[in-house]
C-alpha cells in the first residue's frame, strides 16, 4: 500500500499536538535538552517532547512502521482505558474516539453543559438545594451587553477557580468544561410555586 | 411576566405540525437525539401539559443519549413532573437497535450534528493526471505522537459519500484547475502536492441512513451552527478548543491529545438539504413508501421569530438576545 505523506502544511499542522502529547512530566521535570541528548533519550523514555521542532528534522516521523500499524475503528477502542498507541485510525474514528470514548473521551470526562440556574444556586444558596427553573429575567435586563455580562458572570461562577482541563495526575473531577446552548439560555422561567405565570401577569 | 422561550418555540412548532397532519387519536411521538441536560424535553413537556393538555395526554418523549451521566440527569429532570411520559434510552444512536418505529414521529437533533465526526480527504495536485481523492488516517506512534497519512480511498463510507456527493446538484467538492495551471503550480519550488483538506460529514450520512431505517415515518427538526469562527484551516473544518483557566483556547489542528478538547464542525445546510433528499429518495425507491424528502432550512432568528414568543425575551431597550444571539445557527425541518 502506498502512502502519501502530507506536504509541509500538514507537518506544521501536526506540531501543536506535542504540547499536549500528554504526561505529567511536561509540568514537573521536563528537562531542557539539546536535540542530540533528546534523541538518545528516546530509546529509553516512553514519552518525549520537542519544544523547538525543526521543519527539516524528519526524525520525528521516522518510526518505520507508522504506516503499517493496524487500522482500528473507534468502536474497537471503546474498551481501551487510555488513548491507543501504535495504531492507525481514519480521521473520523480518531475524532469519534477523542470525543466519545467511554473512558477518556471529552464528553465522558470533561464536558458540562452550562445551566444558568446552577450558577445562581451555587453562589447564593449553596449547591444542595433544588430550585425550580429560573432562567433569566429578560424584561429586567437593560440591553444586550448587560445580558452578555450576566451570562459571563454566571459562566465564571460555574467554572470556578478550578476550571481547567484535567491534567494527567490531577483529579479529573475538579475540571469542568462548560459550554452553553440556546436551550439553556432561553429556558422556561418558573414561578417559585412551580407553575407558570400567565403571559400578561 | 417571565415566560419560556426556546423550548416553547419548539413545542409550538411541533404542536402545529402535529395538528396539521395527525389523524384523530394519533399520538405525538418525539425522539430526541442527544438531549444534554434535558432542558428542551422539560420545556416542551411543560408547555404541552399546561397549554395543550389533549396533545400532552397522547405524548411520549423518548431520548436517545450516549452519555451515562447525562441520561441520569435527564431521568431526574423528567421525573419531577413527567414520569411515565419520558423514556431515556442510554445508547449511542449509531448502535440503536430497537425495532423500527413504524408510527409517525418527530426526530429532534439540537446541536448534535456539530459533534459528529467527519472524515478528511485531500486531492492530488499532480499536473499530469486528474485529481484523485485521498483519505486521511492518523497513525499514533509508540510515543503517542500523531502523523497524518494519505492513501487512495478504501473506506466504504468515504467512497459512498464521495459518490453520492458527485450525484448532487451542487458544484463539485474540489474544483480542479486546468492542466496548464496545475503544471505552472507544480513548477513552483516547495509547492504543495495535495489540495487543502476537505472535512466531509461521513457520520452525518450514516445518521441520515439510520433515521430512515429506525424511524421510517419521521419528521425531522434540527438546529446547528451554519458557520463557526476560529475553525482550523480547510473546507468545512472544525473548531478545536478547550477551556483552560477560564480562557477558551483554540487550536490549529484536530491532532490533539484525546479527551481534552472539544472538536465541533459547522454544518453546510445546503449540502445537508441535498444529502437528506438523496438518502430519503433512495430509501423511498427501495421501500416503496412515499415520504417527504424536502428539508426546509431557515435561520435561527427566522425560526424563533415565527414560532417563539419574542416579546418575552425582549430586553428593556428593545434588543432581543434570543433572536440576535446565535446568528451563525440555523434550523432545518421536514413538514
């Protein structure tokens, strides 16, 4: 089977991946090493980081079997407890696995959908109590920049200081990836009794 | 004084479509794919129970949800008021294996298409030959690094999509340059050997086919992003981003550590319209059952203007965030 290697553009595109190619060492003990000693480390270490990648240095992709690794699908990876190595995936399977893998996928460990009520409850009365849906009091908000500020404020409350991606070695539950949807922003506002107010009430 | 907004517009749309078409005693069946916190379900069911009690009595609302955590949330949300009317099916929609729903039903998909994985193809730029599509695969090395490889299309789904795409009444995906321009380009030192990336919605094609099999008499209502800022380079390319210390960090490649980044795509609604029609007509000709194949598309604002109670989300100075926000979103529906 003949493989075409992507031209320069793709090599450049691939680079940012390394910043995150994922192990705690990057934050604790990543040594600054010359490219020579870096290369000598490769044989022993299982991870490596290239802070100053050189577009003419093709050693990065010199692994001889890269194009012969078995081609797997996302559903075959659903049993993996950590991201796979020495495999090949179609782009759609790579993305599918990154988002939906039951063990390390983005949606199963990171994503939280923004609920404007949760922010208010968290701030005002602690997290325990269940209140009826509040939403926003649209008719009391002055203009759209005031609305944006209020959304941002609640967003900040919800994300809290802990908000960040869960770095390896840190407690994943402390990380929240919050995103918002129109359904949440423009949701039903309940009267505290649990019933709707009448449209003209 | 303060009334619902987004979910109620959806509910009003559903009720009107249902009343227009339904025979007497026909139940209102709703299937929502990927229901998030369950807020849309809650809003729709609340509206029906209060303002359309007769329709509500015949309504069942099913959610097909891949996430364990979210399906628990949705069950809790339904339990408050709508126990027995809402069913949460904790299953990947692509693994959905129940017997086909033979009754008429609505299928809702809100911000579902954006997180459907896409394939990547690039075309050869060889001046001597016509462009050939190449499929991308990602090879993950022993150290966890990613390398993109390109090979002639072998995957059946990619081949299917490209064949189907060629038959649509749309300009070609990759407009080939005339030979002399390709030769000129090839003469430039360091010129690219492959075209720009094309991110093609292969999982969307799979989803549309699955809808016809599992919900042959469905009517579809969906909303999604028609365009996205900060996308990575390429046609129909995704946004790859994460939140780090309260900041949104956007990347320039999808080749990022798995699980730490959201990867979401814009939806080409023109393509969606044609694709839906093509898949639906194929199914019709195979099954012999006449079905509506026309998918209508309108902007987010236009849909909410028509079906929403816009006065209720108006701010004091007259601005209306429900209409003005999400200008890069659109609705699509069959009647």
